[in-house]
C-alpha cells in the first residue's frame, strides 16, 4: 500500500488517522464516563459495557497520541512497529466493543421497547417497535462501516511501519 485513501501519502495518512483516533478516543471516553456516572438507572451489563468503553477509548487516545509522537519526532521503525501492533490490538477490542453494543441492544430488546413506551408522551404517536427496528438497522450499518474502517486504518498504519522498516533496512545495507 503506497497511499492512504488512494490520494494521501502514507505518513500523512497515518498522522490523520492518529489525530482522528486521539479526538475520537477522548470524546468517546468522556461520553462513556458520563453515561457510567449517571447509569444507576441502567442495567449492570450496560454499566460494565460503559466502563470497558471508557478504558478502551482512553487507551485508543493514548495510543494515538503515542503514534503522533512516533511519527512527528521519532519516526523510527521499531517505535512505529509498536504503534502498529498496539493499534491492531485496540482495533480488535474496538470491534468487540461494537459487537457487544449490538448484542446488548438485541439482548435487551423488550426492556428497551418497554422503556420507550413508558417514557413517551400520551399524545405521542411513536411506535416503539418500529423505532427499535430502525435503530437496530442503523446499528448494524454503523457496525459494518466501523469494522471496515478499523481494519483499513490498521492496515494503513501497518503499511507505513513496514515501509519505514524497509527504508531503514535498505539504508543499513547501503552502508
């Protein structure tokens, strides 16, 4: 792979991916912490999910910050390989997190629909079953897009690390 998104050089693409990872990690960590702190009305499974999410997204933010540092200041193949490997591990955990989200949503279908029916206004024409189905479809589409992007981003990071490693090896052999 020579380019990120077919038009951006790999190093710039990895920097952009790392910045996105840092911003997304911080935002999602904050959201999960807020939900966890206010989750006395949620199910214990959801609380555990939010706690795991907060830890995961802090890890993603820290790894992305490390990646930005590695790219901008060190740019050494060994450091980039560490970043690439941790990025892969975190993307696998992120995909598991998204699958768990879908599992919770499906597993607690009745509770979600009941809560919708209880919380809607008397004159509200909301059909909670239809809303649930729509949200489920949206969740599945988001999951598919998330998996594709996660795998692609991890591949871009790995490609740049391999390219940098090859470049360093060639420089050593030339001497």
